[in-house]
C-alpha cells in the first residue's frame, strides 16, 4: 500500500485458529518490488497465527487489519508465523499472495 | 372554421412586408471566404502555387485567413495530430490573431494549450484532453481559457453542423495530389467529419501532408477527401505525430486483472451471449482480449461471443483474431505498427481497394452507439449511485467516446439476444411505461478497488461536483451516469445493477464489490449477503471461477514480442515497446 516513505511501518496481529498447520518447510511467495510484496510462512509453536507486517506505506493500519482478519476467517490457521515485506501492494494483491502462501502449506 | 380577418392586427404583416422589401444578402459567407482567399493570395505571392503553400510561408497564410474571434478546428485526434499547423498557430503574433474559439476533439499536444497561454485563443469546446488535463485545469482556473463544454466525440461532431461550425479547419493527411485530393491512410479518424462541416459552410480548409505527389499523373492509393473541399496544402517538415494510444504491453498485466477478465468473460460475455461489443482502453480490457483464445476457448465460447467489434486495432486482440474468434472490426482510428497486419487481414478490418485500412471516428462512434450490445471500460472514480468519472481534482480530462459507448441508444429499434436479456432484467416485474418491451445495452465498469498509490476507485462523492464549481460548467463532468451502468466488476466480485429495484439495493450492491475501500468497509453485511443469494452480487466462486487459476499463464501473449510472433511478424511495434 503506498505513499512510499523512507521509514517502514511495522504492524503486528495475532489470532488463535483451529486448523493446526503442523510442521512444514518455510513458504515464500511474491517478490519485494514496487506494488508487490513478499510473504513468508513458517511453523510456530502454539495455537496462534501471528502476522508481522513491514510496509513502506504508512497510515493504512485499518485496511491491513481488515485484510489480515479476513484472511484468518478464510483459513483459520494455527501454529503459523506470517512475515510480510510490503512495497505498496494493493489489498487485492495482499489477499492473493496470502491465499497462495496458505495453499502451499495445505498442499 | 372561418377565421375572421378583422381580428388580426394588421401591423405585424405590414412590418413583415417592409422587411421583405429590403434586399437581403444571401452569400455573406461566400464573400467573406473570397476576401480571405484574396488576402491569402496577396500575402503569399509566389509562395502559393495552386493550392500548395511553401512551408516557410505558413505563418503568413494563417495570419491572412484568420480573423479575431474565428471559430477554428485544429485537428487533434486520439492518434493523429496536425502538429505542424498547431506549432505554427501557437507562434503567431497575438496582436494580429487573437480571441479564437478552438473546437477540437482532443487536446493532446502542448501547442493545443499554448494558443491560450499566448493569447491567441480564448475559448475551447472539446472532448478529451488526456495528457494535458492538469494544465487545462490550470488555464481554466487562472482565467486564460473559457471552457464551453466537455462533449462526447459524436456530440462535438454534431455541433460542427449546428452551432459550432468551424470557420477555418487545420487538419492532417498522409498525402495530397496535384488537385488537392487527400489520402489519409489508416488514420482517417476525424478528418472527414471536420472537413464536411467546414467545406460546406463557406469555411477555409488548410491541410498539412507528409507527402506531395508532384507529377500530374501521379495518383494517390485512394481518395479519402476530394480536392474540391481543400483550399491550401502545406508539406510538413516532419510526418505528423501519431500517438500509439491503444498499445498495451501484456508484460504489465497483473494476476488481479486476469481474475477480473475471467469474471468478465464467464459472468457477462457468456451469460448474455455478447457478440457485438466495444472495449475501452487499458490493461483490464487487454487482459480480456488475451484470455479469449485460452480461457474463452476452454469454456467453449468461440463463435458464441465477441464476433463483431467497434474497436481500434488493439495489438492485444491479435491472438484472438489469429485463432479465428473475430469476424469484423470497424475502427475509430488506427494504431501505430498495425498497418501491415491490417493490410494482411482484409476480411476482418475495413480496408479500401488499395489495401490499407480506413478508420472513421464519427462512423465508428455511431456503430458503437447503435450496433454494439456491450461496452466495458475502466474509470477513476465511482460513487454510491454508480456514476463514474475520470475527472479528478486538478484534472479536466474529458471523456471522448465513453458516454456514447456507455449508454443505451434511445433510438435503437433492433433486437439481439444480449440486448433483449439485459432489457428483460431491467424491466422484470415492472408495469406501465417502465414495462414496455425494450432492450438494454450492457455497460460495464471494470475497476480494481484501489488504483495506484492506494487511491480508492470508490468514493462517496465524485470530484466531478467540485470541478463543476471550479470550471463553471453547466453539468458535473460525469463520464457514465449511474443509471446507464449495468454491471460493476472488481477483483472482489460482480454487481448486476440491472436487478436492483431500489436505490438502497443499488448502493449495497456497489459497496458489496468495493473491497477494502472506505465505501466497501461501510457495507451492510447482511444486506450484501442477501444480494448475493439473489445473484445481484457474485463472487468469483459464485461464478464457478477458481481464483487459483488466475495466473499470467492464461494470457495468450505475455509480452509485446509474443504479439509480434502471433501476428507472424506483421505487427511492427513502435520502438519504445521493443524490449528485446
């Protein structure tokens, strides 16, 4: 999400989920490039899905919250740590990359 | 009934008889024209030979034929530009030539606005201003340009024949022969409409050409404008500029655009059986064109959709044409680099006996308005009623042909399956005057919920309302009225506004596809789910579309080079699009 500023904004969210991901090799989708983002999924002990976002676009916390919340409603994951490096991707691209990454660990 | 003559006051009749006894001159336009031509001959001297003017003498010609306050049509098209005439006009002395009223469809070149900044022109009536939109807004706000109206192309051409008839027309053609006959080549565009209005109203026609055929027996490939309509010809030092406006590099099409294109094909084209259509400009519609021979083929839609087009020669349609999807295409203008391809596909494109294509913006606009069942295009802003506008704060962009493409033709009287089905949906359950059997054009606005820099495409209030105040316009510059829009397509889903029966339903249907914009987040979730149950809002999965399939691998061409290959080497893209 843009308005690219030199300083990154960091956002963190945590939800408890029902679908235990178990052990899986880390999954990386997307690229760090303008209008795009990189999503990394790793196993993490515990019942939660945690999300840490570093974004070059400041001031879109409400939208990030809604996008990640809807992702969690769709997949209900547990035991997953999600790291996002964003370079001004739109919510549509963010949702697409998250779904692609979740599919990798489901497969 | 016998009228009693005594009841009529005799005075008006007496006045009429007196007036009739005074001789009237009926040829003021012809005598004005003769005076201007005489002044030109005098100013030019030996620089004028027949209709040919020495390029160095062009400023003298313009000063001689133009008078303060003249209405002047300077040919600025979507693609072809009379750039030599524009530059010369802009450099004239405003002490001699001033107060001009410019009428032109496209304000494309800096010179088109330099004439206002330099005090040569003061009023403008136009259609589209793409790259000059910000500067145009600036000139309006500082008072150096008075804006008449922002027209559609057809509307402006219509006014050329009613109350905006040009006194002088400055146009561009490919070549002229010794008699002044013109060959426009594939980019005929606006020239016939402009010259018909000017030449048949005692106006003066000045043409810049790329080539002059000197030998008396040399003949043009074909005659697009007869020499009798033309007064002066000047050979420009450089070929006129042509903008490759409709070239879209498939490399830049995103997965989101692929997903939206899948929804358009399955949810609208297949659903209504759309055979006759027009595509707006942009990557969204380019994605649809590139999915026809792949995704469309897999759905078994070949021959059932997309046979007949009113469309510029989009390079991204080459794969579908080559795969046998397309029966005919009539074009508003041409597209740089497509000339050889057009020549090699005369069954599809409208070509002359000489083999080259002839475009015609006026005719193609009529074709798109009356004989197409669907228009799909993008926009910058959509409001809660579905009104759409490309005019944003500080930019007066105009809308070109979109309002005519994007509205049902009230005068249309022929049916087609797509048009009838849309009409049935719009009128279902209605009675009285709203229930009279009638079709409806499919008008689709295709937008990602956020544009670049996270600007939301959905807004509570269009900037158009504020622009109306700033520019003193009669109407807010709305491109397509909400009441004409039948579908809104975003990455979140498809809203069918034909099926909405109240303003509240329409608003929630729009919010229901507006994603994470403020407009989308403020939706009534229960009502949107109800609309979804009724098929008014459809998600990709409701359409049987697996968004995991939405990858760039579905595109029939993924680069300009792929397009060249698909054309068998006939498409020759401009240099700036060659990345290999």
